[in-house]
């Protein structure tokens, strides 16, 4: 697979129309697909990143952001970057955990539930995750956490007795596992399709941050949000390895500077918005409250089981991440 990618992408033009070759020394126009709405803070920071890249590379790299799955759907973005259809894109990292279990490092329930702890977990995971991404023909430029994950329902939920048979929107293997353990039916739905899924009854519950509920105005369909703060998942901006390797060192340095600054700004914005989203959900009629003790106890038990199962699939690399995190 890797040899095919290399042969394809070292050619003069290996991306979609309008992108200049990677190694001809001219200014390059890069299309950057993103899965979330243009008004979401991740997408807004994609634009900030693009502006910084233009500045720090003196115009050598000109990135156009395509938000809301408008260029490639969320599930297709990684593949598009891997194969050189586009040189750069953003995706939810744990969405790839089925292909590479290690990439589910940020979906370990109740391990790192604050922004500070999440940052420490990323530091513990960074080198191992980057090595995994290299095997997938990708280079990670920056990551940014979402606010903590909680549960959306269209009724009051006190325990798993209230969740049986509910159609539950899942976005990766971890959320599908949570659904199944609670007696729900997981349905794979991208964020861009969530509003329609709720309106048509394809799903009537999901786990996500307050951000997703706010962006999608889920108060039009759902009534309750339970704050659980199970994990703080991360999006990441990735670039095709051949696109990256074809850049001059000073251009790489400019892009990485832009990435580092954007990562810090995006994480700060995520933390700043966390309570704002809850306030907006409540303002629009939703009941926003902490999960009750029985429900939370069930979730924590499921979380412990999920962590153990992740360690079985991620192996020694996964254990090393947790060991490094716990040592801090």
C-alpha cells in the first residue's frame, strides 16, 4: 500500500484540480476539507491556521478551507489525504480507531477529564501516535480537544433501564460500544448529517460535547443533556507525507509554527466555550444537568471495561501511553 501511495503522489500533480505539484518550487494552493460547520470553533481555527500559514511561508502555501464536509464527507477525509486527492485535511482522530486501535487513545472514558489532564495525555501519546500516523502515510500538524462528552436524550434518563432500544448516533467504535452496553442501537452518523437524523428518527440520542448540540440546534428535537465529561476527544489536522516531504525546510518550519500557535489558540477557545454551550442549550429549553449517581456508576463501569479492551487491542504501545500519563 505504501509503495502505491509513494508512486502516485511523488508525480508532478497528485491532488485535485487547482493544486500545484509538491516539489516544483512554485507557490502551492492546498484545499483543506473539514467535517464540521464553518461556525464551529475547529473550522474557525482551520481558517486561522490557513492565514498563519500564508503569513509564515510568505505565500508559498495558500490553503483554502472547505468546512462542513463540503469537499469530502467526514468519513472520506483521511483517505483523501492519504492518497493525495488533497494534501491536507482535518478529522476526528478516534474515528480511525477501527483501522488503528491506538488512535482511540483520547476516547478512554474517565481517564483524563479536564483540559490539563487531556493535554498531559496527549503529551504521553504524541510520539507513539505520530509513529502510527506515519504508517498511514500521514503527518499530524496539530490537534485540538473538544469539550467533555455528555449524553443527549429526548427524555429523562436515570439509568440504563431508560435507554433500552434507543437509536443512538455513534461516531466511532467507543461511542458504539457505550451504546451497546447501555442497551441502545448504534447508528453511524456524521456530524453534518445529525440534524436530519434527529428530525427523521434515524437517531434520538447521542454522546458529544455541548458544541455539537449548539451547532446543530438539537433542542429542536431533544430535551435533556447530561454532563458526564467522559473524555475530551481531539480533532487533528493531517498532511500527506509526500506533500510534507516535498516542502523546503523553511516552509515546513513556517507551517509548523502556524500549527503550534493554532493548537494553543484552539484549545483555549474550546475551554472558553465549554460552559457557554451549556448555557445556550439551557437557554433554548433543554434540561442540562449532571448525570445521576446510578447512571454515572454504570457509565464508569462501562468505561473501565472499554479501557481494558482498548489495552488488549492497542497492545504494548497503548500500555506505554497510559504508563507515561500516570507517571506525570
